[in-house]
C-alpha cells in the first residue's frame, strides 16, 4: 500500500509544530483535541513519504516536530496572524516571521529536489466549511485497541494489515489513520520504507542497505521514480512510498511464574558462568556482556537462568543465532527446559512470524521485524556469518533492543571489536572448559612444502596420508578435513577417494571419502551420513566449521597457510570440532601447510591460553600440554 504525504505546520497562540501526514485534516483534529490548535498550513503538494521526510528533517528540529513555543520577540507577527484570520488579507509576508521562514525553507528544498512548489501555503482551520468533523475519540480508542498487539514490531504497511488479521483484530477505521494517531501520541515511529539517510544517500530503513536501491514504476503510488530495496525484497517490498512503522514496547511488565528444568547436570564451570550472566542481567551497571567459551563448552544453556529471570519479571527476550538449523535445534532444547513460557521460532519459511511470544528464537535476519521490543537479547555465535561484518544485522539487533535492555554476546572466538571494547563498557564471563573436563586438543603444525597446486596438479603430503591411515584404521576414528576453497574440496576429495582404495588402506568396498561445500546440492545428506558414521572421511570447506558434533573425529586443516580464508578465529573453530564428546575427549588436530602463518600460531596460543585458564581455575581432570609449538617440518 503506497501513499502520498504532505508537510504541514500547525500552531496556536503559544506554540507550533511541523510534521508529515497522509491526511492533515486527521492531524488537525488530533491537535485540536490535545492542545487547542485551531489551524495548520499545508506546505507541500502530495509527496512520496521518503521525499516528505527529507523535506521535514531538512527544515525542522526534533523540538519543532514535537512542538515548541513561538519566539515572542516580534509582536507584529501575532498581529499579522490575527489580521489574517479576520480575513483582511489572504496572505502576507509579515504573517508571522517564523511561520513564513519555515514556508520559504520548505519551498527552497522542494526546488532543490526538482519538485512542485507552492506560491503560498494552503490553510486549514477548525471552522473551515470543507472540514467534516472526525470522530477523533473513537479513532483514538481503536488506535489504543491495536497498540498492545503491535508493540515491539517493525512492520511495513501491508505487513501490518496481515499482522492484525493474524491476531484476529478488526477495526473500522483505516489502519493508516490509526497508526498516524499512534505516531502523534509518541507510541509509534513512521519511516519511509526507502528514504534519504543522514548523508543524503537513498537507503532502506528496514535493512539499512544503500547499495541495492533501484527505481521503477510503482503500481501503488503511480510514480515512475519510486525507489525500492532489492537487498531485503524477500521479506516484502520496501518502497519509498510505503510507510514503515516502528512500535516500541511501552507496556508495563507483567510478572509471571517461569520454571526452568535441565535434564542434565550443569558442570561447575557452566554453573559459575550461569551465575555471572544472571548477575549481569539482574544488577550490573553494564549493558553488554561477552560470554567467551571454549568450543564445545556448552554455552547456550548458561544463558537460560538469566533468560528465565527476565521472563519472570514479565519482559520479552530474544535469542538470536545466524543459522536456521541452529534455531530448530535450540527450540527443542528450550522447550524441554522452560515451562510457562510462550515460545516462537522465526526463520525463513517459519509459520510463526506473527506469533505473540515471551521468548523469541530467531535467525539474525528475522530480527529485522522487531523494534525496541526486548529487555534481553542473547546473540549466539556473534562472530559467525552472516551476522559478523554485517552492518545491516548489527543495526537490526540494536534496533530490536529495548532502550533499557541488555545484550549478551556468546562465542568461542570473539570478534576484534568486542575484545577491544573498553572494559568499563562490557562485562566478560568465560567458560574455559568443556563438560567432560579435558583440555581442548592442541593442534600440531605440519609444514610440508610439497603441499601445493601446480599446473592443475595437486600433491598431498605423504605425512597427511599417514595421519589418515592412523586415524581411520589405527584409531577407528573419522576424519574431518578442511580446505579453503570449493575447487580444493573437490580435488582433494577425488584424490583421497582413489588413495584410500589402495594399500596400506584395507578398503574392500564402498566409498570411504566424500566431499561437500556450500554449492553442493547434497551437502545436508552428506553431512547426516557422516554424522551417522556411514563413511570415515569428509572433505569440506568452512561450511562445517560450526554446529557439527561427531562422536569420534580427528581434524585436519589442509592449506592452513591460506590467510584469506583461515584466520585465527576460523582455525580455532575448526580445531574445536575435535574432542567434544565424553567418550573421546582427546582427539587430534593437524594444521598442514606449506609454511607457518601468524594466524596458525595465534590459534594454537589461543587454545593453550584457554586450557591454562581452565587448569588454573580447577576445571580440568587432566592438566593440558603447556609446551612450545610442536612443529614437524617435512623435507
């Protein structure tokens, strides 16, 4: 639903305000009812909402939009206004210097934009015969009726209609009228779907993108130059003519009984961390908390007591993760632990996007649908794609956070900006040990210059083949092999398939090797087959660096010197696939490369430091290896 808006200025004898509206008559009736405003000037022709907002923000301050008193230094202004209303003159330049200046500023901005200008403002008064009295009280009651349902949501105009239908809320008045009244009351914000950013560039006010803005003819508003956003079009068309409504959570808390029950015992380190996060949400002066966990330490459940505490107070909580499959898994775990809580799981294709819930589990893209809704946001895997490095998702998460809310970042590999944050602004809680109490496997560096691709030929070092033989036939362990590119996943996979069919391997039938990557249509099937132990070796890209738990697996990183793909965090995550299970806590990890990089050394140091912290705090059953780097140079 596209609409046209106008910029207006309204006033009484004491103050004035400027704003935009699709129906200034509606606004005038509201102003008459609330602060005895008797008239307004329409300063522009009908504009796309993005244009109207640009003009308004260019000529007015936030105080003027909310309403501010006249400058009373020029008494002739008030006299001129009085003469105007007496009908003595139709319009005069001396008709209130402040009002006249605003009118001229608006016209100058219209001229700059190449839009139609007014010779004089159009006056609407409460006594004008063209105005039919609006039942403003009834409309305000209807607006109040829908407010509690839409609180915390960020909706395009057509989405809002679908949302209220889902909630089975029926109203007689047009929704745009009711939302405009909520906006005037300060209970909603109105943005153009696409409009002008602070630097004058066109941007989408839903996803924040300024790179994928296109112009086209619009069936809704009839403009040939209506801008829309291609970046988030899968969530519904965000356009320059479409209002985007933000409804902050303004309601009072509604305390409730929330029970939490684990079907397993938290470890000592998990209990300590859970208490730390709970104290952060309860009484810490900090608004941000970093939960820094060892890979496989079980950080998700550590946040549950804090979540329960916020829910008990009657506030809403968001648990956000980057991927759909993780949401589906966490939903099962949350429903086992929490009772007395309404839970919604949101991801692409979910049927619950409009469901009213106390605890919302969502992929980071689905967070775009919320506005100042949550008193606690837990962001798991903060360093993972697509959240990491995405200004769009970073802004969306902060927009979904209530102004008094707090945010918990959870990760095994914190991004640099969190580590560099002033310690007076963020609380840090660590989980340095896994549930089984054994140290993280420390990677062994294997440097072999024969590992290379030359003339389209790939040479895999003999030492790597020996590791595979020892793992598969000596230890009866599966092996997860990481490579930096899709090309290498296919080449390494093909070579190893042939290699493992020859001595010294005792492969008497079937395929022992598979490979996969992000463009493999059978990637999910191969993943499940590997998890089920149907074949021993899987060659993959960083696609599998997270969210995969194999009962008994060793890890090899080939071409580990590729610094474009394998940075410190990625290497730590890949190494973290090993030794996660209680029945096999001491798996092996090999970083195999033609030379050593600083990232490889930093990853090993990172893992050793985590092990040292766990040992120092008494969380380990066995002391970790604290020696120097173990580097095998193969000549």
